[in-house]
């Protein structure tokens, strides 16, 4: 497949860019932050997303979705990255929809996917338990009790965790932390007895929560996929999330970069635009190269998820590692090149820095993915 | 689609029948390249045969028109040919600056006579070309070049000298930048001419590099007569041709960097530093190698993406500066990692085990990649000016 967007994908990008630029620019994020919005996102905006079909972008058409691919989901993520728009798109439309569509029974799909498509359900995976991403070290227990399971443990960094209606929880039904066998995915009603959610919004004003599970009863009917064999499904879901966040980082990094280049052209010191100084020109040119090289890897990762889902691991790690690093370079250079004004809360560039820091960490940082690639290549 | 699948089948069958077994072994180094020329040096009969067969098909330059000796293949067919050659491990039949640099410039700027005269000989490997660009006083500031071509009626009289002329001592012809109007601003008085290296007054002197090899020469022109018919493009407009050709040179250098060792960095390092639970015992080196491999894969995909963008008219004309800058810096990083992974083995300069210091020599050679064809700093200048539109660049 050619490494360029096709006509339909380009149209989707243009539409998304037009819509978000008009309806959810950075002022939208600021307004949510400044009024300490209880949801952390705009339900009215999410309704618009639902009407455009975005909530069901990855949901197969037979369940009412658009049935589009990961490239298309990535196109939307990239535009959300440009405007730093908070929304349940990542948690619900990308991660939860993927998990249910790939591992659910027909009944589960009919029930949950149709609700996601209709905008009636916010759903999110609950994976991490420690400050660094180590899904195989999952310790939360799922103990069998008759025809159900009891969940005990704690999750952290759960996106939209305090507003989600449905949690997709990875827990250990066998084995010990570190084993990839013995993990099971559960579809858990977020209002179930024994679940406590503490909202912990992150530095970028996006949603996250810590969840504790105490004797939470889950029916065996709510197992997603097979008992003890949840690892492969989880890896697939995480790969989709990693590629999606990488696309978002491409958007955020490029937007920060283009604002910086514009500033280099207009800001004058010593009687001339600072963009005339070679010290800054070379750094800007280098950054341009890094972002372009990253874009290639991210597009390839998204295409690979569409073409050969089970073989996407290596390229997804390449994309996520690169996206985290080059977007980080972009925002660091952006603040430095903007000088004092880049340090002010009033100016937008710092908001990019905050979001990129979170994106770098989500589903494994560059070191995690370098290690993963080294393991895949056996060294 | 059916036609392409038929083409693929036929191509594979032809390659299997015609590519000698010796020409399917991995290239070990620069000495395995076949350069052709008036006085060709073939390593083996197989190498000669492989060149002859491929040239006969026009597949030394598959995308050039048949009338110029090419294969007349479409982009998609040429891609299939490359894929099938890779699948069978076929070596390139011919390495040639005529193909990679002069050809594209002649196709764009040359007269019909020039194309018919020179392109077929390039495709058959009959004439080996070299590039006369840099001068002792004109490196990064190439446009300040001083070699002069005076108007002598039907001919130019060329005097001056060039430096870093790759394989000038082995080349048959040169494509050369000369100053034809000393009074004009520096970019506007340059012309692009072609001449025979056997012309009276041409001499060359190889330069020994830190790697011990001598791929470059000093080249001297002392009252060399060049027919005016050998001017490419318009008089005093050679800078346009030069810039166009440089983008092709940059693409080529950006994609360079084989040491002939098919093992991955991780494998090489596993043998020298050892492993611990299947992971490299030197964890810092392991991290550096993984970081390199991430960037290297992303860069390969970028070359592919730039090609795909070019097909649909989306590639920026200055994108070759990105490829040249990034590719050469990446290659230097790889060579440093190979030296680190190789330890003292990689330091051996002589001896059979190191194959006469192959790693050390390749490492030293790589340092020139970010200098030749426009330094990394020049590429960054070009990106700042032409792609980012930064002021005063």
C-alpha cells in the first residue's frame, strides 16, 4: 500500500481539521480547564462526534459503525492532537471498541458496540497498575467463585476512568505477575459494588483516574475472550492504542512546530527576525526531518494494523517510540524558541508540552518500546 | 493488475534463468560493484555475463525509454523488477554515476542528440562517468567555482582544477561545471559541459583517505578543448542543471552504507559483549542499538513514502536534502555502533579475520557521507530556506 493518504482519507482529514478548528480549538480545552468541568470533556461535542460517526469509526458496519480502518482512526487522532481536544474518542471509539469488536461474543458486540456507536456508552480499558507501563506484570486478581469471578486490586492511569460506564479490566486469573499466560479480560459495569474511582486529571487537563476493586463480582458471561488467554487480545488493543496515540503526537508535534516556525519568521531581535539566525534555522530544519521521519513510521504502523494486524507489533513500537521522542523534541524546542512568552500560561504552546508528556507515557514510553523491539529482534 | 502479475511471473522466470549463481551472493563491499567503462574490470565471467544480459533487456536502467537503452518499464513494473531481484538476491548489474546522476540531468536538460549519444552507452556500461563539481576553493560554496571555459569559436578552452572527483582516474568522461562568464554574479556565469577524460590536457591524481582507500582524485585541466556541442542546457545556466543533478546525488548518498555484513547490529553485539537471559549484557549498548534500529526503520519508510509522494505530485522538491542529511547522519551512527559492538576486533586494520580491516575502513569512509554531495549543514540550510521559508537563509 502506498505510504500516502488516499482521497477518502484526505477528505476525512480535511473535514476533521475544519470541524475541530471551528468547534474545538484550544480555547475549548482552556474553558473546560478553567471551569473545572466535572466530566473533563464536552458531552455536546461528543454528541457531534457521534453524529459524524466517529464513535463508531472502527466498529464494523454490521454493528452500526462506519467500519473504517486504523489509518482513518489515526487521521482523526492526529487532528485531535493539533487542537489538544479532550474527548472519549481514544478510550471509547479506539480502545474499547477494538477490544469488544475483536474479542467479544456476538451478544456482547450487539449490546456494547451499538451503544458506543449511539454515544450512549463511555467505555475504557483499565490496564496499568504501576507508574510505568508493564501490562504483563498485572497483579490484580480474578478469583473464580462459582459461575463468576471476584476482582481485587487497583488500576491507575485509567483514561476517562471517572466518567466511564463500562470498564474493560485485565486481571490475573492464573499465574503470577510477569506471566503473559493467566490473564483475563472482563467487561465490568463501572457502577458495580466494590469499585471506587478517584479522578486524577493529568498535567494536560485530560481525564485519568485511579480505580480500586474490592470483591467486585463479575459474571462469567462478562469475560471478554477466553479465560486465562487475554494477553493476545490485550496486546492487539494496546497496539491500536499505541499507534493512535502516536498519530495524536504527530498532530501535536507538528502543530507546535508550525506555530514555532511562524514565530521565528515574525519575532524580531537585534533588528531582524530571529529566524535569520543559523543557530535556530538548523535546529528547526533538524526538527522538521525528525517529524517527517516519524510520520512515515506512524502511517506504516496504522496501515499494518489494517493489513496484517497480528504482525504489527514491531512497527507499532517503532512508531510509538519515535512519536514520543520527536513530539517531545518539538515541544521543548517550541517553548525554548518562543522564549519568555512560551513559559506563560496565557500562551498556548505550553499546553502542547503538557499533552505530549502524557502521550509519551501512555501505553509505554520510548524506552519501553525500544526494549520491546530489541526483544522482538532477539538481542 | 493481471498484467502486473504476469509481468512478475515472467520477470522471475527470466531472472532465475539468466542471473548467474555467483551474482546472487550478497555484495561484500565496494569492490564487488561492476562499473563498466571502456576498460572494464570484471571480477568474473559471471559478472560480465550478468551485465550483458541485463543491458540487453534494458534492465540496467529499467525506467528509461527503450530508445535510450532503458527497459521502458512503468514505475510499477520497475518496482516489481526490484522486488524480484531482491527476492532472488540478484546483485545490481551495473553501478554508475551515469545512471544515478548524469542520466536524470540529461533527460531533463540535454538535447535529443546528447541523449541519443550518451544514454545508451550508459545503460550498456560502455562509458564510465565522473563528476567535476568541487574545487579546492569551492566546497560548500560550490557556486564560487573558478575552472574556466573560454569561448574559442566552435570550442571551449577549459583551464582549472577539480577536487574530490570520484574515480576520476578510472572514468572515461566527465560532466563538469565551468565558469563561462566571470563577470556575472556567481550563480549566473556557470555552464555544464561534458568531455572525454582522454582529451589532451586532462590529468588526475588520486587522494588517499583516512580509510586508506582512494576513491577521490584531484583533476587538472590544462588547455582542454571541448566541442560546444557538449554544452548541456543553456550557456551560463549550468547552475540549474547542477542543482537538479545534486538532488539525485543526495538521494544516492542518503541510501548508502553497506559493510557487506548481513548480520544485524544486535547479532554482532551478542557475539562480542555476550548475552544475559537472551538480552545483550551491555544494556546501554542494547538501548543505543534499539534506538538506532527504530530510527533506521523509520528512515527506510521515509524513503518509501517520499517515493510514493513523488508519484502523486506531493513531494517537496527539496526533500532530497532531508534524505541526504538524515540518511548520512544515521549511517555514521550505525558505523559508530558497529565499532562499539565490534570492540578490538573492529580495530584490526590488517589480517584475514577482519578481512583487512573492513569494519574500520567502512567506519572511516562513512565520515565523508555527511560532507560529500553537500554537507549536513548545507542540507539544513536548504531545508530552512526552501521548505520552512525562514528569512534570510
